């Protein structure tokens, strides 16, 4: 198994476990950690490539409760245009996937999902927290859903 495949599998397992546990990583780094944390990639650090960034991943489910139909792609993309793009106009990535999770009643739910990835300077982590939480709260309240999974990773980026 390649290192990339192993990392992807580990990331998926961590995301599923965190999601099932109702995890939210709202403030992952202290101010001191933002200034001194080592990057994820020792190679990037060794050559001095990139600056400290936070990569936030949000996982949006599309299944609804009570027999309502799933959220259509067009409606999800309108949500992105109305609520996400204005907060992250510099750029973002959306990937479509298939997910499953256990709801608060203990039922396993399988659904089409979307992963949103945004990167921003680590020095802006606390300021961006309000934007991220607004997006999560607005999505869950708009579609009457239990949660939107959030995962934050300190990384290095070079544009």
C-alpha cells in the first residue's frame, strides 16, 4: 500500500470516528502554537517552502430526515455561492463523495456528501473561526440536519 493510500485511509477513519462522536474542532491551535508549530511536512520545513496555513475541511451530508428528499446538487451549489464564497473569496475546493454516519437515534445513514476545503493563514485562525461556524450553523439550520463535520490541520502552503 502506498503512503498516499495509507494517509487517505487514516484520514477517512479519523473523520468517520470524529463525526460519529460529534466532534467539532473549533479552536485547534493556541496563539503560541500558531507561531511555533512545526508544519505537517518535514520536507517543506527543511527547504523553507511555504508559510503556516490552516486547512479546514467541512463535510456536508445531503440526506434529510422525515422522508424529505436529499439536498440536490444545484441547491448545495447555491448554498456555496450565497454563504461560503462571500467568506472565502480567495478560493476553495469542493469534492463530491459518498459518506455514512450514525445519527443520534443510532441509525446508519448513507448519503451523497461534499467536502469543502479552505486554506487561510494560521495567523487568521481565530478570526476565520466565526466564518466556519457560521457556515456550519447555517447549513444545519437551513436543512434541519444534525451536524457538519469540521477538521482543521496546520500545514504549509505556497501559492
